[in-house]
C-alpha cells in the first residue's frame, strides 16, 4: 500500500516543540500564562482587532452569540453552506437559525437571498438579530454587499473566519469586518494548536467580557463569587505555545496552500467539465482546501464521487464539500432562503489534498490518479 496522502494534516515545526518545552520547564500548564498573552497579542496585530484566545472555534461562536444577546426564539441568519459548528451554538441558545443560500462566485452567503430573508422576517415582526457569513475554504464572502445590508437594516455581523486566517478582502484580513468574528485552530485548519479558537472584536470591553465569561464569570473578590453563568472556554497555555510557533509560519502555510491550488488549477485546465473557484478582484483566499467541481454531463459521465472512490483506492483522502445545513437531518425543520446553489455545489464538488506539507510528488500522485479515470 502506498503512503497515505491526507486531506489536510497538521504541519508543526521545531519552534512549536521548543515553545512547549518552555511551558513544561516554567510549569505554566494552565488555561492562562505568557503564551496565551503572546498568542493574543500576535493575533491582534495580524487581524487588527482585540482577541480572546479560546479552546475552540465553536466556543468562540457560542460566546459571540451570548455577547450579542442572542436568546430563545431570536432569528439568526446563517450561511447554509458551512460546517455544523457554525449553527450548533445558535441551538445552544435556543434561537432559530434561518439558512441562507450561497452564490456561485465565492460559494458564500448570497446577498440577494440574505436581503430576501431579512425582508421576509421583518414583515412578520421577527426582525433577525444577527447575520453569520462564512469564508468557506478560505474564500472571502462578498463582505461589501453583506455589510451594506447589515447597515441598511441595522443587523450586526458575526464573521465565521474559522477557515480563513490569512485570507484578505481588499487588503484587509478576514475576521476584521464583522461586529465580531471567530477563528479556529483545530487540527486540520491552516494553523493549529491541536484544538483552539479565538473571538475577535474591535471593542476592548467586549473582549474583556469574553475573557471573563470564558473563565467561569468570576466576580472580583478573593473568594469565588458569581453573578452570572460562566463557561470554561479559555485556551490552555500549552496549546497557545504551539499557536505562537504556528503564527510565525502562517504566511508560509498560505503560500504552500495557494501553490497546491495553482497546481490543480493548471492541471485540470484541459478538462472543461472540471472547474475551480477563481478569486474575484480584491479577493485573496488562503486556499485552505483546494476544491474542484465536476460537471457530471461529460462524455464518460464521471462524477466527483467516482473520483473520490478512485483516490481512496490509492490511499488518498479527499472529501465532498460541506453538506448544506438545510439538508441536514438535525436542521431540516428550519427555513431556507435561496435557489439551492449550495446543494449543487455539494453534489458536484470535491476537496482534494491541500496540506501545506504536501510535496510535488504527492500532488502528482493525486493528479495522475484522477487522470487515470478521466
Ligand atoms: C472548524 C470550523 C468551526 C469550528 O471550529 P472548532 O475549533 O473545530 O470548534 C466553525 N466554523 C467553520 C466554518 C469551521 O470550518
């Protein structure tokens, strides 16, 4: 059996190991410490926001909803084409997600569908409380259009930038546009702390409150006193030590992933039934995952699923695109606004191996394997 080629594996270096050794030697094994501070400061500079380092992207989303005052029966407009972690915290708050379709140019929240949804819910006196666009696979959403609607109807934006650290929209980092934003450092993301996340916001006081809520909402007193419900959501100093090392190689990871994408783009060019997602003017994707769309109306009736199975035979991991949330059994009772563009993306798309540690021999093996059935 040939060596396994993974979809997106962690890529860790000597510096991360050295930092973790530091942590052991200094005995800062706790959900606070110098590396948590340093990680926050570095992220803060990079994203141009204040930052709270947390133990996952999901807990960052949960705190963001709490800080926006999202509660029972509130309407939250959420991109349907995403990972379930975007939606689960809406349910934790007993609020109601309304799923918004994607457009074909970025695969993210369609501004037209968004406005249709806003108007629909304002009409029945249930004005939505929050808009959650996602920069899926690292491609920025059409933020100008979404911000325009956010201002027009006075509904704040929470950006899910879990997959988009290193991506830019008109030279500004993804995660710096919303009223708040979140990042993830899970094992397969562009940089990782094994598990981790961050909440971003320009307002210092909001981040202060997030840190307080994430450490069990302790009042200022020598004993443990609580006036609010708290959470245990802070990032460990051990993991922040890995994160500090990873931030130093973020640019390299982005470059490698973009090179992977260019490789696939160039090699699939001759096949007119296979397409990739181009960047619009002003859009800069970290190309977290390289994806292809396979139009099944081709001579040999090749589908993305046949390609996935062929790759699997050769010990190469690939994956269908995210299954939209409005098609998930657990979320099927919720409203969906749009034309099912994201359903077609799901049915015809495939994520190819995209790690920043892939070598050209790996990429060639992926391409040759696919080519053998085209
Ligand atoms: C990974 C991811 C999350 C959740 O992050 P975790 O750190 O795994 O909790 C949220 N949204 C999207 C779009 C993601 O890809």
